[in-house]
C-alpha cells in the first residue's frame, strides 16, 4: 500500500563502501544506472576510519580513480564524491578534476565538498588537520575558488590560505553550472553552503535529520537564501529485517540515530518522513545491506521493486 500523505517525489541514490572489489563497484554502477537510480556516490577517503590516529586493516579504493570508470560504464546516473575534503585537496585540482569528469560523463558530475575530518588519514600522510575554525575558513575560500574556476574565464583570489592569479580552468564543464554539494551539519558550514553551493547533504534517520534540517534552514534564513532553492539529500544506514531483537540492538547502538531498521513497510514510512521533511534525495549505502555481493545486489533490487515505486 502507498502510505497516505507521501505525495512528494523522492529520488534514490546509491553509495557502495569504498572497500568493495572494483568489479562489484562497476557492476553496481551499471545495475543502478539501468534501474533508473538518481546518483552514484563514492567516499573520498584513503583508509578505514577508526575515529583516531590508529590504523585498521582494510581496502579503500581512491575516489578520483573510481569515478572516471563509473562514468565510462554508465549513461544516465549522476556521479560524484561524497565528499571531497578541502583539507586534503587543493581547489585547483578539485575544479579541474570535476570539469574533466563532467566531460567524461557527458554532464553528469556533481562535486561534493566538505572541510575534512578523518583523523587517521591526515595523521598517517602528514596532512595538517587544522582546528575546526581554521578548517572551515579554508573550506570557505576553497568553495569560492572552485566556483569561480568552473564558471569564469580566469580567477583572481587573495585570501588567508590561497592566492590565485589570472588562473584558468579549461575546458569548462558541459553543464552550464556544475553543481556543488556540501556535506555538513554545523551552523557556520550551513551558512557557507547556502551562500555558495547548489546542494546540501546530511546524515541521519528522520529524527536526527530533522534537527540538522532545522540548523540548515536557520542558516539559510540568516544569509537571505530560500532553503528550498538548494537540492537536499540525506543518507542513513538501512537494515532490512523484521527481527525485533536485532532492530532494538541497532537502535540502541552507537549509530542508532543514523540507522533505519525494519520491514519494507517501515523503511517506506521512514523515507516517506524524509520526503515530508522536504528532502529531495535519499542515499542508500550498501554498508549494511548484506555480507555478500549477491545479498547487496538483491537488496538494491528489492528497493527498486518494492520501495522506490511507493515514493517516487
């Protein structure tokens, strides 16, 4: 049954874990492109996150190498990093990579940006993870420079972190305005997003997402931007299960506020709440969809057959 009140159209997007085998990543891209999914996102990190400077074993494929391959094996689905940290990447590299990927994908690139946060990759590679205030200030300069490089013939910029002099970025993207997405939940970052970005992204099950949406809306209002003028997306970790004990354990865990666990009907209800909150896109990571490739692909096919039609 279609839940009452969910008349808004929701777009569905896919996000594979960066440690999946390359053939699985590309086959998932082909599958979701064929099934009509909206975006294909890939994390821009170099190692397994531990929450500290400690290292953990595990593969992590590099986003800017994977994304061109995804562009080559698909024809409709949008592609982009979720998200590229400006603590790691120079804005000139970000703009030029994005422009070229827009050509490789025939105008399907979305440049996801963030200020950077993962401790162990900065520590291991000797990349400075600045204090939050300085990191956000660097981000604010970076996003302005990227926007200018993508849009203008040449860019001049004299800031605290970057100096650009008559700098080109050619060729320009195919899209008249290549979208910039920012993944964030903080007030200052949301204000920067409202000023300079085209899309805003956040984490959370509906209750957590509602709080972050309030922060975003307040930030937009403070800088005189209509919150509805930006495309908005949200992701959670999805668990397809009807085991009451498992559901209770998931919700009580450290990632409970970022998790949606339950039957197909419950997941439809929860994504419907995202739609009612005003989100335009829900991103379905494969992180919790199964232990094998077959289980994960079956879950995406189930979403396509039983969940997407109720909400799109």
